[in-house]
C-alpha cells in the first residue's frame, strides 16, 4: 500500500502503511517538536526490536464477535492509514491483530472490555485493534492499559450508518512505561462516536485521537482528562477532519500538573474542507497548574476552507488555582490543603461525570484522589 497525499490540508498530509515513506523525526517537525524523542526508546527510528509483550484480553457479551487475525485480514487497516512514522512502524510490526465486531442492529448492553497488560518495558511491543460497529448497532468499549511496556499501536473504530460507539481509554501504565498510540474513528452517515481518554500513568504517553467523516450527519465528541506528575510527559494530539457537509465535533480536554518537569502537551487540529458546508465544531483545552516547575503547551488550530459553517471555535486556558475560590473555602473553615483539593476535584469532575460506566467512573475518581494526596 503506497503513499497517499492529501493536498487540501497541511495537517497530517501524508498517509501510508509503509515506514519508508516517513523520514525519521528529528524533533524540528511540527508534529514532533514537543515530544522528547530520546525517551521514545527507538519507537520512532526503527531501532526498537519487536521482542516485548503486551497481553490482550477481551471480555464481551456472546453476541459480539472477537477474533485474533493476521495482517492479511482485509478489515485490518480498512478504517485508518498511518500518518506518521511510529504509526506506520506499529502497523508493519504487529504479528496478531484483534478484531471486535458488533453485528448489524445489535445493541450491546454491557461494556466490551479490552485489557492490555505490559510484561516489561525493556523491550518494545506493537499492536493493532480494529473495532467495527455495523449499521444501526451500538456499544460501549473500555480500553484498559496497565503494567510496564514500551508500546506502539493503532486503534481503529469503524462506526457504520446510524450506529453508535462510546469508548473509554484508560492509560494507567507503570511509571517506567512508554506508550505511543493512534486512535482513529471512521464515521459513516449519521454515525455517533464519543471517545474519552483518561491518562494518568507512564513515563511518556503520546495519544493521537482522530476522526474522519464519510457521510453526512456524523457526530463526534472527544473528551480527555490527564494528571501529570513530576518528570512525566503526557501528550494528546487531536484531529477532526471534516470532509463532508453537516457534521459535528466537540472537544473538551482538561488536565492538572504538579511536580518538577511535569509536561503536558495538547494539540487540537480541526480541518473544515471546502466541501464540508454546515460543519459545527468547537474545541476546548484547560490546564490547572498546581506547583512550580511544570510546563504546559496547548495549541488549538482551525483550518477553515469554506465560509458556510454552522459554527467553528476554539479556546485554551492554562493557569493556577483561583485565589478567590480558595479564600472563599478557607473563610468557611476548610484548611488550605483540603480547599485546593476541592477546587481541583471540581475542575476535573465536570468531565469525570460524563463517564457513564459507573465502575470506570469510580476508578477514575479514586485515582484522582490518590494524585491529590501526593
């Protein structure tokens, strides 16, 4: 499968399954300028041999088809083409892909859970997951990442006509882990997709959620929550590529940072092509800085090639705790440390409450409390 060039947009303009079509990044490229390449352990330059292991275990209702397939399966790669070298390396290096299919007109009541556990970070592993929700179907998917790993993967969500998919992706890796992932939603006519990334663990985690529309009426909501501790690098780079009329996207990512050299990166790219009239889009990123010594890079981008849009906007804000809020709480007898925790909880829990799976929501709340207790 050869190189494809998207002449309309300057964002992610290359797409190829072939690693050789992408130069080794040097850190001066726009898409890599915030990422500390030396900490990728060779995932970006071909020196990371695929001799590590990340175990994949899927729990699903009987009506859901779960298969382990080779790269020759035509469904693998049918919804997403890699757009950078690490993604192409992951596609070229995995041995077995997991394909999950929700049949047509099937509504899955219980969440499908994909549990990924790394068995060591000294060696690299590569993976691929394809999730297909056929026309008029609906499902909720939980991706649960943990353990120690040096891991790169591609995850493609193919959502059929008038189908619905909700995804909760939890990155709770051990402190020695590196994870670079592409998560792409391919939406048919009137399809609905809601993706929620919760990134807490790992040494370096770089997630690239993206959405492409292949029929009018597509609707995507992308949420994210991250808590960055000292020395961690947590990066989220989003792309909503509006290429057909009358589609919608909403983005809301929030993070908190504490500790020396805690680094959060959020890049929000929205492309509205000339043919995508009637697009309705808005993206938001907010960051709460809790201590000195942290760094936040937040860059929202809109590329609009038509004047006929229903709405298009973005916002980004990063700052410290609100002194007035803290004063208000302390004036009512709440100790300073607890007042700070209450403000941070309120800031993050506005998104946490959108997690509809109770077990996952309670787990995220508990993890945030652990972070705040440090």
